[in-house]
C-alpha cells in the first residue's frame, strides 16, 4: 500500500519503467501498439472579480468651515506658492475663529494638477476655493468648482475668466488706467498717447484709456503697439514724430538764418542744441509695460526727444516695483496702484515671521483668506453666498479696500503714485470707502 507523497512518486517511476519496457517489446516484435492517450488539458485559471471601488469620502459634520487654498508648492512657481500659503496662514491667525479650516493643496503649477487639487479639496468638504495662481490652472478649476456649486477666488489677473461663480483677485490694468488718466485730466492734461504691447494686456489698456478720457475734455491722439522682438527704437521714433519734428527744426533754422536781426540770431542760438522742433502730439504718454521691457523703453524716450517735463509719463500697476526710480526718464511719472502704506504692516510682519520679504502677490492670498475668515465667523452653514461675497461695502485688506463685483471682477481703491529717485510718493490717496470713491 502506498500513501503519502513518496509513495506516489515511487508508483510513478514504476509505471514509467513498465511503459518503456512494453514500448521496447513492441518494437522488437514489430507488433502494432495503440497510440498513447492525448495529454490532459490543464483547467483554465479561475476568474478573479475586480475589487469594488473605494467608497466616496465621507465628510464629518464637525461644524467647521473648510476653505481650499490652491497654490503651486512644487514646480517653477513653488517659491511664490509657498509665500502665498504663508500669507494665507497669517490671515487665518489674524481673522478666523477656531471653526475655520484652511485646506492647502499643491497644484504643481499645471492645469491637471490644479483640477486634481480642487477635486480633492471639494471631496474633503471645501465650501470656497482660493486660487489657483495661473490662468491655465484657473481655467481647469472653474468647471470642477462650478459642478460642486462652490465659488472660486483665483489669484490670476486674467479678466477673461471672470464670471460664472469665479472672481479674479489679481491686479488688472483697466481700473489702474482709468484711475491715473482721470487724475491726469483733473490736472489739466488733455491729449494722451499710448505705447503698449500687441497682446491682450495692451488692448485692455487701450480700451480703458479711450473710455476713461471724458468726451469733450481730452483725446487719445497717438497709439503705438509692438510685438515680441520688435525694435523698440523704431516704435518710439514713430510715436514721437521724430523725423517730422527734425525736418521742422531744419526749416526753422533756415528761416531764421535768412533774417539779419538780433532776435533771429538769439532764436538760432536757442535752437543750436535741439534735435527737433515743435510740440509732441500728446501731453501725457501711457507706457503699459513693466520689468525689463519698461527699463528698455525708458532711455529711448529722451533719445528721441520725448522728455519728462514737457511730457508726463503714465503707467499701470506694472510700475509698482522697487528701483523703478533708477531710470531717470521715469522719475516724476504717475501710476495707479494700491497704496504702499496699506501693505507696509503686512510686509513687516511677514518678514518678522518668515525671515524674508514677501513677493508682491502674497497680499492677494492674505486678503482672500482674511475675507473668507471674516465671512465664516459665527456662521455654521453657507457662509459664502454670492450676496455676502459681493457686499457693496467691500472689505479692507493688506492692499486697501476691495470688493467683489457681480460680473466676477474685483474693484479696488487705488492711489495715484509718483515715481521718485528713492521710491514712491502718494500724490492722490486711495479712498477709505467705496462711498468716498464715488462708486
């Protein structure tokens, strides 16, 4: 009797030996032998059912108000994203109560990452989305939040995204242009020129400028647009009518040379150091640029006889950067932006806490988080209704007063600022309330 694994193996070896002997005997006797049976087919593997999908996340009703903060904590914009997170946490500490929960999520600086971050925060119970930073990210987040019925306050300055339960917190050029142009008109300036890039920002500046000049009191007399890589010297040359004014100088010199009197000789002496003759086609020139491009344009102005003094240079909020007064041509220029003193306390406290100066956009995160914390305080349900977000009295933040408009844009109380060699001087203060601003 055979049992166990060893017995089975021995039986197998014996059967194999007997089968071999029978096959050899058949060959020797040349007898016909039946063919061996076909091999036994192995049974198919069992079908394994797919595991069931994970259950939807259940949000515990613990009485907290959750607000998502979507910023790039990795990728190229990670440094700005981390600063915005730091600023938002400052606002929560300053304004919110213990029932407020900020939910930071990393977008990675990509539309796909932003959409995933938004969905994760919404699944976790977020009732308001602050961010993301970039326009493409905001475009990806907008439908995700809309499907959940949750409002979004993006830090992008792409005004085309405004509306559909999304507000644009970023600084847009339209109200900046309107503010400084109307101030200039109040100072007696009637004719305006514009130099702007041939892109959406430049077109927005042009439209705002044309709308800001009150009919019958002023005129937009010259507009020059330029594309990437275009020779800016040629643009400024056309803008200033340089060739026509230089020819006018030659004609004037020739005319005075024909007169033999002391007055003509004195006039000739006055013209001897001039490059051009005659008035420019504008009293004020808006340069809708910032950064390296603005620094490249500024020295070209006096080179082509567009001098500060006879001409008042105007700018947008892109001029709001340290060191702009190092360009002599821009000293004395005006632009509109949130008043610098409004954010000085924020910048000082930020530096004390984190040991570095905050980037300019950090105030957007602070103001958005502070507004959310204020609205949520003392409310257990639905603290972010549209009627509350668009309160006409607005809110006070690190950049001064602001309010969310029904069309998705954000109106700000702006100051008019003059560029000095050492920094900025406020020459027309920002309003302290929207009623005072005449809105």
